[in-house]
């Protein structure tokens, strides 16, 4: 082993920084020692010492420049906890380490022999005491203490058993209460589910009824619209026929008027013709009055047609509202409504204007006059009627 103050060539210095919490080695003896170096006895695996190559038997020479073997135990422990720390270590001597290992083996063997001798001595003493029937006060005391301990343990076990039984009963009561609460909650949930299901079925039935009623209303409105359209078409056809008849009558009257004018020009000197012309003129004035009356009648008829047109528009507006309601309540009706083709109203052509003044010649027959009186005139505003009839309905 090295002497104090001697330096070996294989001595190494090690620096321990703040990241190292434990060095990971133990010593055979702690300072102060008769010799300065301290011998490392054990090295912990994967520790700082193991990573640095320190093995059992390595000698610790110095701590921060101080001889390790000359430090007090307190100062030695405090120095090992300092960071940073500078260590000076020397590799182990083989002979010294063998002596240390042999000494440790002898110490262990002597310790085992001591234990075996103590146990044999105690067994022999117990045997002799039993053979002689000697029971010491210590054994009696130990026996009583043992019995008291057993009784205490039994009482403690009995109390623990009672506590466990009470805890089991309490847990069983809590479990039954929880089962009852769970059954009640389950019953409430079942009742709530049945109520919701009944409400849902009632809502479905009410929705189906409303859809059926709205479908019936839609069909009624479509039927009314078809009826109004048919009525409007028939009235339009009748007015067209009356218009054609009136145009034919006007053409006849114009031809008769031209013929009368020609006859008047040819017989202008005749007094008798003059009186006849005056008579014809009076008849023409009367015919004009009748034409004015018929024009008023046609005006009344036109107003009625406009009222019917307004009624048709109201029916169309109601039908649009019903369709909007159907679209909002049942999205699936949109596809059906999209497939429905809405017919356009009939387009009325603007009739030709009729002359307000028409003369009747002496050649007009009474049958033509009666036919002219029965015929109605064309409405006064054909452009407005055409615009109303051309509006597309939905």
C-alpha cells in the first residue's frame, strides 16, 4: 500500500460536476485511519464510479487536495457531498486487496461460528432446564406475555371481524337502496319513454291528418281553378263568337250605308226620297242609341269578366299559400309539386276596334236589325284583358 505523500504514475484525477447526485461506491473503513489512503470496498452498478472505471480495491487519496485518511467522519461525509468535487484515485494493489478479501472471509466465518455457538449454548441451556424442571421467572413472564398477546390478538381479530360484518351489512343496505333507486329510475325512464313514444305517434297522426286535409284543400282549390278556367274559356269563346257576329253585322251595315248613300246621291232631287231619307236618318239615330245601350251592356259584361278574373287571381293566391304551407310542413312534397305542370291561361287576342257611329240604309232588313240588337259589343279595354289573361298561374 502507498505511503502518505507518495504519488504513483497510475493515479488519476476525477472531476465530479453538479449533475452527479451520488458517487456510487462504499469504503472498507471510514477516516481517520492509520494509513492515509481509503480503500473502496463496493461499487454500485451503472453509477458514476462504475462509468468512470472504478473497481473494488481502488484507493481514495485526496478530496479537493486534502488527504482523505486524515479527515474526520463528519468532514469526510460533507466533502463527498460537495459539488464540484475533485477526487484523486489510485488503482488497487492486488496483494493488498487479497489480504482484505481474506480478512473479510475470516470475519464472516468467525461471525457464523459465534452465531452457531450461541444457538447451541442456548439450546443446551433450554434442554438442561427442561430436564431439571426449572422454569425461570423470565420464561413465566414471557409465557404470560405471550398469552396476553395472543388474547389481545384474538380480541383484535374479533373486533375486526365484527367491524367487517357491520361494514358488510352497511354495504348490503346501501346496495339494496341503490337497487331500489335504480329500479325507480328505470321505471321513471320507461314511463317517460312510453310518454314520448305516445306523443311521437300522436304527432305523426296529427301530421298525417294535416297533410291529408291540406291535400284535400289543394285538390278543391285546383278543382275551383279548373272550373274558373273552364268558365273563363267558355266566356272567352262566347265573346269571340259575338265579336265575329258583330264584325259581320258591321260589315253588312257599312255596305248597306254605302248603298244608301249612293241611292241618296242618285235621288237627291226627289222630295219623296228626302222624306224617306229623313225617316231613315231617324231610324239610324235610333239604331245608334241601341248600339250605345248594347255598348253599355258589353261594358257591364267586361266588368263582370274583370271581377271573375280577380276572383281567379284570389284563388291562385290561396293555392300558392297552400303550396307554401305544404312545402314547409312536408319537404317531400316539393318533388311532387315540382312534377305538377301548371297550365297557362288562355291568351286573348286584342279585338279590332269598333266604330261608334254606324249608319243604316234603307236596304237593311228587320232580321239584320234584330240580330244586331241581340249581339253584344267588344269590351272597351282589350289590351288590359289580354294582359290579365296572359299572367301565368301557379
